[in-house]
C-alpha cells in the first residue's frame, strides 16, 4: 500500500511499487483521453509549495489534483510566511491541520523530510537538489510508450550529479535497464547514492556505467537524454560549468552513433546551443513534447496513490 507514504525518491520503492505507479499513469492517460477520470481526490485539498520556478511541474500537479476532483493550492514561497522567517516545522504543522497532502519543490532535499515530520501528511517531491522522481517516472513512461517492454539501452550526456539523472538512474536500474552516463570525471554522484544504485542494479541485472567520452556512451543506445548544464541555484558557477561541459552537447553527429530508432529526451526547460542543438531537440527523433505531456499522468498517478 502506498497510501499515506511519502514520495521522496524512487529508490525508496521496490520494483513492484514502481510498476504499479507506471501502470496507474497509463490508466490515467486512458482516463483523460476517454474523458472518464474518476474523482479519487474528491473532498481533498493539496498544498503545492514552490521554492523554485516551474512550468511543467506546477501545471501538471495543479491540473492533476483538479482533474481527480481535489482542490490544489499553489504557493510560491514568497506568498507564505516562510519568506518572512516562519519555520518549515510551523508551516508543516499548520498544513497538517487543514489539508490532506503536500507537494513541494525545494532548495534542500531535507526540507521534504521536515515538512513530512511536522505535518504528518504524505509529501510528494516536486524536485529537490537531489532528485526529481516525478520526472523519472515520466521518462520511463515515455520510454515504454516508444519501445514497449524492450529493455533498450539508455544514455545520459551531461553532469553526472544531476538531479534528473539521479531519478532516471533510480528508475532504470530498478526496472533492469542499462544506462551509460557521459560526464567529466569531476562530476560523479555521491558514493553513498551510487552504492544504493549498484545494489539495485545487482538485484535487477541492470547497469549504470560512467564514461568521459560522449561518443562511447551513446553508441548503440536507443534513448539519449540530457538536462540543462546549469540547474536552478547554480547560477554562480555557470561559467565554470559551461567550460567543463563544453564537449557534452547532444548534436546530430552524436545521434548518428545511436540505434536507427533512437529518441532524444530532455526534461525541459532546455537551452538550445548548450546541452543540445536545436536540430536535435526540434528534430524528428525528439520525444520531448510527449515526455512533457506525460508529466500530467504520472502526477495524477502519484497523487491518487499516495494521498
Ligand atoms: N521538467 C520540469 O520539472 O520542468 P519545470 O521546472 O518547468 O517544472
Ligand atoms: N536539473 C534541473 C532540472 C529542471 C527541471 C534543475 O534542477 O534546475
């Protein structure tokens, strides 16, 4: 049972739970397309807190709760007393008395845990510095839509510590996919996280391999994924990162080394000319708009299962 649990990180869940969330996401898509969404959240209110900007996550979470019959309340941090120094604990305690669940996009991952402890409510991670599990679910949903249950090879090009990569890695290794990561050797994930990912790979037969050469990483893969070089909050180190990641751009030339049926994926927002060339993201292999649409169905699945 997932009801009442927190949704912080995909590695917190076993393979069968992840498969249930994915199956539910596909069901939500069918419900939306056939105009038959059941009002699973009727009478429930959900607070959606954003400490950072958002387009897809904000829209998909708000529409998801609305479509399921619930009442979504979106709070940018600056409209809450949090911005004037009220503590996370006091905010959580108040929300615990009035709403039925919280979604939060936070600067620090630990804020999710503090909100969950103080509110006693299920908390959904809408992106933290560490992970973006709703994105990881959406990515896998999109891969399954494109390739069915074939265990195609996946590659990621960019910062090996990226939050979106962490969730992509968590779901791909939980479900038995091989993932290659092209990134500078100075950009590797935290060893304790890698230990958890490696344990999961051992259980499922998946792999996650790091390499410095993007051509080596993408060769023979069917999914090429990248994310922005500069994540929210990294503005002060932008110039340094741009120099370090200069060779880690997804170009048409790089895509030539992938399988004939390969797709390009990106969580968005994208910076054309930095992590990806316009002709790739706007080209026929690009799956980014299907991916963006699927954010809605995974949000519907998570809110309906966890609340
Ligand atoms: N992919 C994603 O989370 O986009 P937003 O930052 O616009 O929500
Ligand atoms: N890595 C990016 C993802 C945005 C959806 C960031 O954290 O800004």
